[in-house]
């Protein structure tokens, strides 16, 4: 909904390197697709659409729950930089699960270090979210705990304004895709990931393997 838009708010989108289209072309193409298929692109509206207003009136409890999840999602988006400045995740996915927000992160390290730093920042009394860690299922700190690749740590965050449900669920996988990160490293370099961050997110041998592998491919194609 575009009601009560703040003219001072600016949204900056970064697109991957090498894309033929700019943001304006992508937005225009999607807007035309909506219009051609009988749908109204609500993001260009300057006020609440009549259909949106009808839904707000017809389903008040559902809309209140959605509004609460929107507040959490907005707060997470404002702190999205934490996922690469604090943690060492090479891929992060987030979606609205209906009850709250689920964050699925993957790390290339045998023990999923980095999630505690993120957890503390998310719960920081001044800079974090108004949530606390309600449940934790993780044995990374235990040096004698049985461990194998594919290990998963789970964190539930609750306490948002006295709510009973946990609005955020963070799940961290320790390399569930195996130890071959060539395509992940290639993708991240294509979008301009800094070398210093790459060295923190991936084991050194994984980056070396990628560089040697693609160096050989380049030499083969040049012959």
C-alpha cells in the first residue's frame, strides 16, 4: 500500500553486474505485463487501492497479522547489512511463512560460526529488533558434540511487543550442498562481492579450487 508515502524516503536497488537491462526497464516491463494480464500494479498508486480497502474491512484480524509481519519484515530489511558485515553466510533466503519470517542461511564452514554475532546484533537493546532469543537448538560451541557436514542450527526469536508467537526463525545450515562452491563463488564475484568478504565466507582452499578450475577452463577455451 502506498498510503502516507514519505517523500524523503529513497529506495536504492543494486543489480548484478552484466545485466543488459536497467532497473527502469525491468520495472516498466513488469508493469506492462501486469496491465496486459488485467492486473493493476499497486506500487505506482498514491493511495490505498479500493480493492485493498475492501480486504482491510472484510478481514480485520488477518490484516492485523499481516501488518505485524510487515513491521518485522521492514525492520529486518533495514538491518540487511548485518548478514554480510557480521555473519559469514554465503547465501541467505528470507520469506513470510504466514506465522512469521523464516530466514534460511548457509555457511561454508564446518561449524556454523558467525550466527552468534548475528544473533547478538539482532537482539541488541539499542540497534537491534524488539525481540529476544526464545529457543536455541545449536551445539557448535560444544567441542565434543557429534558433528558432520549438513549440521543445522535453529534460533527462534520472540517477545515482539508482548506477542506470543515467534516472529522470526533463523536456520543456519553448515554446508548442506557439499564442499564444491565453484558456482557460488562465481556468482558472488559476478555481483561484485569484495575479496575480503569472500575470504571470510569461504575456506581458502575453496577459493583456490575455483580460481584454478576456471583458469584451466579459460586456457582450454583459448586454444
